[in-house]
């Protein structure tokens, strides 16, 4: 039996041809963030979010062997149609050539407009796959399954997706919110301590800009967190996810570029650019950027020296760099300041520095000079 859907429109034409025609489009995205302490719970959440649709699972070579292959088999055993592929691990894969290859691969799958892409991995995977999802068929639903601490507390949340360009990090991207995020903290047990430290940097950032309680949680439980203790990790991921989701809900598409979440990222992104995206982990670069921004704030009289010491002490205590010499690769201060010129161009001629004035309070400054930046880059702790 044929079923028809009747659509009736009887629209009048405008009477004045000089009046502008107003186009309108509104969208309100919401998505759940599930924090799980065992894989069975994570798979259950994933099956609910996938809801019987076909799945294209994308991961990297390392995560495939550790988690993603097993996850794909589990979803297939539950009756889901799963296709999967991998890309090389590392920041170098966060690129246009990698994205183009993934688009070609997706074109050879059976995915339709309502099917789901599964991004399983760290920030490189969630950023790259999220951008690919935003472009394929004008936007496919995707679910993030972050497997690193940095991705669980930051990169997998918020819908900012991008790939890098030689001139600037995240230069080519979009805003495309995930359908859901499923964070299984058990995956963190397979990370080395350097990766855990890098993830803590993004959590510390949220503590400084918006949550003294989160900052204190890290101060008191950092040893458990560096050991990937499941209970401590779940408390951190749950708290940091809540803080970030509340912050990005205020301006999910960054209409206002004065965003506290950029704390540490202005200098941090420049450090990543001048070191070639790889030798310095994102969290390490952000930690150094936070220390520099805090020093600028203290020199301007905005931040109490005791709070500066508390911030840099926590960063250093968990093993993150707060000086040039502590970075894992040589960084030329002059080259870093020059790289900020490209960021300034992207931001319409201004560098907006997030400067802390206390735990949970920041100011945005657009008049930070190159001389101030150079001094902050080269200052040793007092």
C-alpha cells in the first residue's frame, strides 16, 4: 500500500522588491557525556546511542590494538553493522591528507545520512574524525570514545573539530557537536605517565579559570590520578566534563572570542607550531602557556604572587613544564613570538590573552606586548 505524506504551503510573495529577504536557521544541540568505570557499561551506553544504525569506527594504529578492535568485535557481536579503519598514531595525522583519505574510505562504506561515525582515540582522533564527520554528506552524527585523559577532560567535548596546517594549529575546521561522548576511565590504565600528565594540564586549566574545587581535587589526589586509579579518574573526568560543558554552553560557536577556555593556549599553540606538532604534547605546551600567562598577570599586578606560585607549583608537581628548559624539545623564544603573529592574523589583528586573577576568575587582555610575552617565555621561577 502506498503511503503519502501531504505537505501544504501557500506562501504570499513580498510586496516590496526592495525589502531584504531574511534567511533564518536555528539549531540547538545537546548531547550526553557518559563516564564509565568498566567496558561493559561503556558498550551498553554506545549501543543505546548508536540505536541500531550502521557504524564506521575510526581509530589509530595504537588504539586499535589496545581497545578499538575489541570494541568493534563487541558491537558486531551485538548485531551492529560495523566497518572500521585506522590512521597512524600521532599529531602528524591531524592533517588534510589524512582527512581526505578518511573521506575516500567513508565513500566506500555503506553509511547513510543517519548512520554513526565512532571516533575512538585521543585528541588527534576526535578532532580529525569530528571534522571529517562534519564534511561527509554535509554532516554525519558521530560519537566520541576518548581513550586518553586529555581527550576525556577536554578534546572530546564541545564540537570544535579541526586539522592542523603548517602555518597554524587547528586552522582548518568547523563546529560540529558530537551525538554523545562515552568516556571509559579504564582505558587510562594503558597510558604512560607522560600522557596522563598532559591530560592533567587541561584539567588544571579548568580549575584555574572556573573551579577551585576541581583545582583542589587535583592538588589532593594527583598521585592517584597519575596512577590512573579508577575512582580518582572517574571523579576527575566527571568533574572536568561538567565544568567544560557549562562553560561552552554559554557560547558554543565562539561568537565572542574572549573565552577563558583559551587560557594557556595562545602561547601553547605557538609552541606546538614552532616545534612541528609532535615533540611537545598539547598538554605540555598548554601547561607552559598557562605558566607564562600567569607570570604576565602577576607582573601586571593582577595576580597575587602566592596564587602564581600555587598554580606553577601544581603544574611542576605533576611533572608539567613551566619553563623553557623543562619543555621536551628546544623552543626559540623569538620564533615563538613570531608564530604568534599568525595567530594574531587569524584573530583579526589581536591576541586575546586569558590572564588569571585568582582561582575561578580571569580577565581577557588584548594589549599584551611582544616584550611581555618574551619576558614570560624566558622567566625562571622565583
